[in-house]
C-alpha cells in the first residue's frame, strides 16, 4: 500500500512538473485523474487537461502503444490530424478517439484570439510513465 502511494505520488510529480507539458508552444498539459482499473488488471485510466492559448499548439506526437484515447473539446475549437487523415476542427462538445499506435500530427487551437481546452482520457498500461512522445511530421 505504501509503495503504491509513493509510486502514484512520484508519477503525479513527474507529470505535474512538465513531463507532459509543452508550455513553449502555447499549450499547458496537466494530469487531472489517475486511477487503476480494478476490473482490468494492469490498466489505468488517466485524464489529461490540455489548455491552448490563442494560436497555441502541441508538437507532433505519439502515445504509448497500449493507449486508447478519448478526447473531448471543452472550450473553443481544436484542429486535429491523426495519421494520414484530414485536418479536422472539433468544437466544444465534440469528441474524437485515437487508437494505439496512432500518430497525432496536428493538435492546435483553431483560433488566434480565443483560448481552447481539451480533455483527453487514456486507457493505458498502469506502468506506463510517458504519455506523449514527440516525433517529426
């Protein structure tokens, strides 16, 4: 029990101190939920809040091969491109999914004047510590 608490604390500290954060691109990424799934051994659900300044973006990235992601736009509009698909604009209340192994080439605020927020919910291997890995598009 104590080891689990220490691991969870270390994991949260890693995320909260910038392991997920872009910052320099006009995006702020925060882990807001992390819970082991009791009925799916070895898997956890993690939620990440992504806040984009006007004109902000996240660099091209992938997620762990174990990750299924459901994302919903909370505020504003987000432009997104997954794999070789088209660039799509999602507005507040709209959602999309990313499958294990997908490449997220575009993730950005569609507005240069208004902020945007996105909640991404991951189902991922519990021992996974890196939720985002940059790559060159």
